C-alpha cells in the first residue's frame, strides 16, 4: 500500500503527460505539490523541511540549467551569425545516395549537435538539411528522431549522465563508494551497451527510410548499405569508447561524432563501401504520400558566406578547453574545483544537513559555453539585433526545461529524504515475496522495495523501459534520469545487481526514449512543417525504440551473468 501511495506523484505525471498531453512544465510542478502533500501527511515531514528540501532541489537543478542554457546559447549565436549555415553547406556535394546522406547528416552531424547542445536542437538542425537534399519532410523527421538516441548518452556536454550521478551521489557515499568513481564507471558502462545498440540503430534508421518511404518499400534496399553502416559504427565506436574511458562524460558525444564526420566524408568521397546503385527520392511524386510533405514553410538558418574555419572555431576552442580541464594530466581540474571558485549555501532554512556547493568555473555551461558564446558574438561581428535575438531565443527555449527540472529535482529530494519509523517498520515486516525487505522508510525506498520484490534478478529487463517512460513523458533523458536514477539505484541494491549497470540501463533508456517522446516529435513536426503526423511518427519509431531497448538489456544481462560489477564495493 505504501509503495502505491508513494508512486502517486509519478503516476500522476505519467497520466497527465501521456494521457492528457500536459507539458512537463505543467505536470511536474503539480506532481511536486502532490509529493509535498504525501510526504507531509503520511510520512510526517515538517513544512519547514519540505521547503528546505525543495530549495536544495532548485539549487541543484540550477547547475544543470546553466549547462543547458550555455549550450543552447552558443547554438543560437551560431545560427544568427551565419556559422551554422556554413557548417550545413558541407553536406550538399558529398553523395546523392539518400541512405548515406541520412547516416552522415541524421546520425553523425546530428550526433555532434546533440553532444554540444541537445534538448531538441539535433532534429531541428539536421532535418531541414535532409529536406534540402531531397528528402520528404516526414522521412527527414522520422530518421532524425530514430538517430537522436545513441549520442544522447553521455549527451550534451554530459548533462544526462552527470545528472544521473548527481542525484544518487549521497546514496553512493552512504554505501562507502566514491561518487567520482561512480560517475566514471557510469560513463563507461553506459557507452558500451549503447554503442553496441548503436550498430543496430544505424541499420534500423535506414530500414525505416527504405521500407516506409522508399519507392519499392522493401528491406532489400537496406542490404547494400549495411557494410557502410557497420563501418560507421566502428569509426564512431573507437573514438566514442576512447573518450568515455579517458576523457569523461562532457566530451564523449561531442568529440566522437565530430571526429567521425571528416573520416566518413572522406570515405564516401572515395567510394569506400558506398553502394554502386544510388538510392534517391527522385520522382517521389509518383509513389509518395502527400502526408509526407510540408504543410507550411520551413524556416532556414541565416547564410552569410562565412568560412568553414571561422564557423567551426567556437567548437574547436570549447573542445580544447574541455580536454585541458577534464583530463587529469593537465592538472587544471583541482584548480577549478577549489576555493575561491565555490559558492557555499549552508544550513538552508536552519537545517544543518541541507546545503549546496556550486563550483561555478567547473560548470561547463558557464565555462566555456557561455563565455565562448559571448566572445563569438564579437568574433563573428554580429549585429546588436542578432545578438539580442540569440539571447532571447535561448531564454525562451530553456524556460520550459527550467520549470520541469526545478520541480523534478525538488520532487526527487522529497522522495529521498522522507522518513517515518512507523512506515519503516511496516515495510520491513511486509512480505511481498519473502525475500526483499528494507528498513529505510523514504518514499523512494518503499517504491524500490516493491519493484525488487516483483522483478528480483530479472530487473535489468525492466530498467531501460523505465528510462524510456521517463523520457517519453518528460521529453528529456536528463529529466528521466532525475526522476528515476535514484529508484533504479536503490532497486539494484536490494536485488543484488550492479548499481552501475542498472543506472547505466536507465541512462540508455532515457536516451532511447528520445525517438518517441512527445516533445521531440511535436518539435520536429513543427520544424519540418509536418504538423498532424505526430501519431504516425510514434507508430513508426516505436519498433526501433523497443529493439534498441532489447539490445542494451541483453548486453547488460550478459555482463551480469558473467559476474561483471564495476563497483563491487557498493554491494558488500
């Protein structure tokens, strides 16, 4: 009973967002309010402590919002300055084969954009490029959504992975683990199954393209391009895993996809593994469906004839700074993480155990993204109007995410820190299956105890689906990780599974959910002018989504069966 009551705020979020199409910025504040009522009445948390935990949640969410805002600000600056148009022009004369174009633009280039900005920008930038190359708008939307999965982990400047690790930092510490080590392990072990699933998703994206939108509507048109798909996965994989193991979450997606782009473009121009028969959408008017086409004009980025070197320069500088500051050998990390570059807020509302520390120079949103974005305004000689537009657009884009994250993190704080001796005793004496009980009484532990009793050692099968659900209802892997990483961690602890691998599955599931989440689908339909096809896109992309989940769950299941546990000290 207690587990069901504890789940009410989350169930409310699911029902209102999925069933009634509430946006996250509306559903999560309401869910937080319900969590306040449940924690204050049944769990007897005091009004003042509820306020303190909420403020602590807001402050914690602010760190993530700085990163999101910085990444989006730079993206909008580059759109207004003409740099993004210069970057886009690279793809116009590489190949006429639409299957290869989909991989280069929809997977690799959009993956780089996801690694640097994320939060809806990849499809918004990549889909119009594919349309300009001759793709039906709905096909461009579908393939960009499918491919906006692998790069989401570690994600835009590592935000989803960093958020997952941050929300369970105290739990890791409580079990005697090192939070920094957990983040390192989570990054690596999220990337390994995600990359293996990525091989499948590259092929599945092309499969959807030729089966749903092709003239012959046949999977046979996938076969000639499979060697290039596998080559793409290998090129990306080498850089992806190298960065995951030696650089960290912030750089992995950004560098992996950017580093793969020139290699793959060179290979295509040399004809390496490129099918001899060119597959295009030429003559589409004869077999195409009118619903595939735009019903409104699609806006394009500004073009000013900027050189490619000048256009790419901000990202090059950011990449160099992140390498210097994140790789231990350069010894800059300890400086940015120490005084006087830390803001301390202690004893929030008088509670000695509730505080917040903000290492502002370590926050990638502030340094380097916001700083480089402001410098770029002058380097690219933007007008005052263009700069103001970029800033205004950035605040507009982040407003919805800000509300969702603020209340989402605040709600998680309540879930983790509620406490009741009576409920703890009741849960400890409950007998769901006779195996798993836990004396902790927080709302989070009560829910985790119920899940542990239901799924036991097979929980790894369910873990990525929970991540997908979180992304589907919130439109964000980051929000999904905020809501469910603590739950996944505690459930893994109870059933005796590796917490790193289970939270990695949450991370992967949150990324995979991007291809079917309502927010992304509505956004890409608006960008491509295909409004009204949202349901069709969900039905089209749900199959690749479930296949991807099955692959990562199977990979982690093999790891678990082999006895792999990156941090065994957490289960001792």
